[in-house]
C-alpha cells in the first residue's frame, strides 16, 4: 500500500511522519516553497509537494540501504 499524504491544515501535511509546510509566494519569490521537517529537525525545502514527497522517499530508501 502506498503511503498517503494527510492534510492537517491548509498549509501543512504529514507524509511518512514528516511535516510538509507550504510557504506562500512573495514578490521576491514567485513560487511556493514546501518545507520538510520531522521532530524539530529541518531537512530543507522543495518547489513542489511532489518533490518534497520524493525527497522523503529517498531518505527512507537511504536508511533502508544502511540497515541491510
């Protein structure tokens, strides 16, 4: 079963235990940013929610490779 994204609010979602927070566009930054964090640790940001989810999937893949 694929992992689901759970919408917590208009600007936040949970995916595989990570919080994806949407930052609004600004005149300086005309694109939305999606910040990635878990348990107070900030992992960076992406320009699309799908990219943020792909980043989290890569973190899980790297972790499972280390545990083999």
